[in-house]
C-alpha cells in the first residue's frame, strides 16, 4: 500500500477523497464500519480515516471509539 500523509480533509472534499481511495460507493451503501464498535459509517458520523496494517480504517465520531484508536494514529505499523 502506498503511504500518504494527510493532515485534514475538509467536508467539501470528503467525497473526492473517498472516491480517490475507491471507498465512496461503500460509504454511500453503508458498507464501511467503525473499527472499534462496528457501527455503519455515514458522512454524518465519520470521525476519522486512518491507515493501519496496510488497510484504510474508519472510526465513528463516538469519543469512546476515537479514544481507543488514538494510540494507532500517527504510529508506524508496517
């Protein structure tokens, strides 16, 4: 997997960003899941997108979920 550094994506650019990753249709079809609580990710509840173990992972906006993935964000897991 290619590594890209992304600091932030504005809401207006979210669909373009997910489309570039080939994940926009999965978002629209509610196929993306929070890596912690496994709820369906929507545009309204998306907390963050992050790379982990050669995959793109998602976290919902629940603080408890975000808190659990904080140690993974910014860490190198190659």
